[in-house]
């Protein structure tokens, strides 16, 4: 969950980084489609994202938005 005051949060995602640093969705992108459509429905303003092995790091416009995302995402899981 996001700590208060932070604008970024990392969550687990079915993502794999290949040896040549290319991100590959292990489920053919279905998780990403579902996740980003859920974010759109909840009206979260994601300003950017980065990927790592098994995780995705999301950036938000302010800390309040990030905290609200963390709370809603935790209850969704």
C-alpha cells in the first residue's frame, strides 16, 4: 500500500523482463487491459509508469491520488 506523502507506488504484475531489457506480459496483456480499464473507471490520474521484473511502478499527480489508489487497489485484491 502507498505511504502518505509519496507520489509513486509499486504493485505486482505478470511482467517479465528479458535479457535484452524488453518487457513482456506473461498473460498476453490481459492483466494490463483489465488493470488500466479499472483505473480509468475509478478515474485515477496516472502520470507515468515504469516496469521491473514482476512489478509495475505507477506515478500519480499528487500524493493524495497515490494513497487513494493504494487503498482501493488493496481492497480490490
